[in-house]
C-alpha cells in the first residue's frame, strides 16, 4: 500500500548532491531502499530554485531544443538521472483542465485525471509547489490481473489523500493504484523513478473501480511493441511469420506473444491449427484467447 511521509525541517540540497546521494545509497530494485531515501527527496523539494536552470537554460540557448531526452508527457520535465538511468528525477506540472471544447478531455488524459491506473515501476513523489492534487488510493493483486482484462483483482480502497508541499509518498509497482483529481490551482511534484528491465514486460493497467477489474492497458513500451507487431499482421508481411513464431516461443511478455499469434493468423489463416497445437498450452489466457481456444 502507498506509504506517506512528513518530515521535520531539514536543509535543502542541490540536484547534484541529491543525484550523488541516490547513486551511492539507493538500489532501484529494492523498494525498501527507495523508501529509505524519502527524507532526501524531501530535502531536494526544499530547494525552491531547483527548476530555475532547467526551465531557463533552454530559453537562453535555443527554446526549440528543450528537454530532448524527455520520453514522458508534455507536462513532465526531466531534472537528472543516476546509475546510468536506473534512477530518474523529474518534475510534473499539474494544472486545472481548461473548460473549452476538446481541451478538458485532452488535459484530463494528459494528467491522468479521473483514470484509475497503476505503474510498472516503484517511485517516490513529493509536493513541491501549489496545493497539490487529490488522489484516491487502492491496492490490487497483479498476479490475478495479468491473466487477461476484466478479471477480479482483489481490488481494495485504501484512502483519499492529497500531496501538499513537503509530503512524500511511495508508490509500489504493480501493487498500488491511484485516481488523481486536478488541484484547485497549478501544482508541481518532484519524482524519483526506479527504472529496471522488468518494465519491458510488466504491464500497466487502467481499472474499473466499481467492478474491481482491469479495464485497459496503459500506453508504454509494451503497447508500442504490440502495436508494431499488430501493424505487421495488418500489412500481411509473409516474411514475418517465422520471426513472429519465435516471439510466441520465447518472449516473456504475454501481450507480445498474443499479438504475434494474432498477426500470424491474420497473415496466414491456415497456420491457426498448427499454432494452436504448438502453443495451446501457453500459461497465459491472453495468448490462448489470441489462438481462439478460450
């Protein structure tokens, strides 16, 4: 479940000192290690000039080149990294959606407002500026959820809380779910993200709160890979059948295996029976569904 921390006054530190500290003291694979660093993220959040250089330097140089390494949304700003990118520090801007045709829907999606979702990485977040968003917190069972969409997930409400300046919260991967609601005025949070290879195969979900089930997949590396394989199938590329079959045989991600199976069947429908015989015992219901045996 999500853990929250409030600290007594402590001196502010620079982003450089913070990155040096987490590089020496945080194991991105160990959630307890990440939790133990929450006091240092709090100290970083006390540095109220933290974003000045990040925001002003591109304007001084060439605004068109701002944040070239940013792989996240246009409300996210990268502040630095440690351990060859295993630990990332970023700032998130949270705004009140504009009440104009099209804008509110776009910004609700951009900021994930009102969209219950989990994450496939552990992370810390701290309120840096403004009143902060309100969030509803839940827990679920990833092993139940990963079988296929729409199944019960032992979904449980935890609490409704907020993220004011100085409050630190720890979210555990594939365990904690949150539904964020927009703040009453613009706010900024600072995050420490723990990045591991597991992200390439561990799925993120959207949830149906009323039913306590998964309702969709969050866009990310897995969805991008699946979309590429789906495109191969729709294009009917015959040369792809052999490498796609190798993916069904070897890839650790069930959605990827299922997409490969669907694409082969789209390219060469006569292969369905052979694929079913060979891969019908796959551990994942998603794959079995793609083969048409569920």
